[in-house]
């Protein structure tokens, strides 16, 4: 049996975050969603299913087959599901011919070699299991799924705690701290090798676990409240205030005040300014003094525009959702529940629109289209600063996204 992590048609509800990556490569807790799935099936070889236009960059990023199906048995798992040991126990991998659903959401399926023949025809297309296999038995299960970007944020604190228990059953405090650093509730703190904890730092794990991954540096007088995760080789600047429910991925630079937010990886929020209940993609830079509101003055629930539809989140706290490769100028202010697409460049006084299409340039005074070649040049330069290459596959993907998002810019950009 092989494990196939697949995308269904509802990846669009996670835009703009999923323009540049499959749903299962989004971050929640310490790890990506895919990592939680593969952790429960260490003996199964993995096949990643994704949209066709993502397959080329996926092949650059993973060692497993992408959209490659053999005539064999498969455990199919929806990449939007938050997987754990309890969820895995609800799926009987010894019984083929079953589709497991949570309401209308297809969670998983166990397919025989005979069933898998149909998968070859749907490589690169979002999968709907019940349409492909209408004769299979449907069984209902209770799971945690990610429907919209804010679900990643609201579940993040719990997932940090769960990932901590799974990844660090025996937490270690490697000899990384200077005199004058303070650890509260040490048993709930893990510090990886070659991390550096400078004088005056407070790691407060009394309300939740804290992970400081390998090579991370926490500069003097920073305060981190659990549950929180600081990724590999990430720098936390002097005096930073990191509140609970925050995950910072690999190779980031962060400072100022951050609360209940996720920064995927390779992104910077180095300076003063507030980021709250936000999800920030990869290769993003937030200029000095950038702030987002995450609570409305009248305390009503927050509405966000996702894929052209305005959705009531039902939540009091939602901040900024920003796609990969976007940037802000100094003192940029974002209103409550703002969604900004990929490769957007936002600057200027006042609040920009609450919906900022991909490849936008401007702010409250109006938006123009960010020229494709300039966006490519900026992305190439930014990645080179981290010794990463903006590959030909990435350029081709960016061109596809530029065309796919042209309609959303129409009527908004002058």
C-alpha cells in the first residue's frame, strides 16, 4: 500500500495561500500539514497529488513521486485534514473499498489496485472520491479540517502543543543559553542544537509549550510566551514580544509584537509593529512599522473576501492573510480581516483595500498592476539573499498565476 496525500476542489477556499503550494504544504503548529500525515504512516511510501501547474515545483521540493500512480493499493488522505494518531485510528487500512467523510468533506479512502487505475486519469486534477468511485461505501468520521485560512490560525496553539508531544517526547535544553536568560516551566521547552538564547530572554512556557529549533537565535530581552514555535535558523530580534499561539517557520527574521500568528518560512517582520491573528506566506517582507488590526471597534464578527466571495468568519479576531512574495512599505496599516494576494507590493498612508489582488502595486491611493517582469526580478533577488534559487519552474508557475489572477485584478486595479 502507498500513501497518497491529495488535493480536493476546495483548495480555492484557502487562496491566496494556495496559489503557490498545495494545501498540505501550509503550516499549522510546528510542522506542515503533510508532515502530520506522513508521521502516522512511516512504513508507507508517499505519493503527492497536486494541481498540474504545481507539479513541477513540487518535484523540486520533495523526494517522493508527484502525481505518479501505479496499479497498486492506496491510502488516500485529504491534505486539508489535520492528522494525528486518533484520526489515523478511525481509518481501517485493512478494508479496501471505503471512503471516509466528515459531512461533505472527503477525509480518506482505502483503494485497491483495481480502483487505483482511475487515479491515473486524474493526476493533476483536484480529486473528488465519490465522483470517481460512486459504488464505494461511505462511512462518516469526526475530524478536524482546514476550510479557510483562519482555521490554520485558530487551531495553531493546539497544534503546537500536539506537535511538541509527538516530536519531543523527551524535551532537551541544549547548552544554548547565556547567563541571565530565564526559562519558566523548563519541562515544556525544547531548544535544538546550535540555538542561541541571549541574556534577558524570557521563555515562558507556563501556559504552553515552546520550541526553539536548531540554529535559531533569540536576541537579548526578547520574550516568548507559549505555546510558540521558532523555526530552524530563525532570528528573533532584540526586545521582541512573541505571544502564545504563534509559529514562526524556518529562516525568518522577526521583531516587534506578534500574537497568535503563523509566518510560514523565509519571511521577515524585523521591526516594531503589531501582527495579530495573521497568516503570512513565504518570502514576505513587512516594512518597519507595519501593523494589522485583528479586532473591530464594534466587536462584531469579521468578514474576509476569499476567491471573490465575502465570507463571515464568525470570529472576533482575524488579522492579515498574505500570500507568498508580497511586501509592505514602512508604516503600512492593514484593516481587520485583510487578504493580500501573492507578489503584491503595498505602501503609502491610510488603509489599503481589505482585498488586495495578486500582483498589485500601491495602497489606499489606488492600485496598479505589478509588472510581471519586475515581480520576477524582485523574487529572484530576494531568494538569492538567502542562497536560494528562483528556478525556471518557479518562473513558469508565477506566469501561470499571473494569468489566472488577471480577472481578480479587473475592476479593482486602474
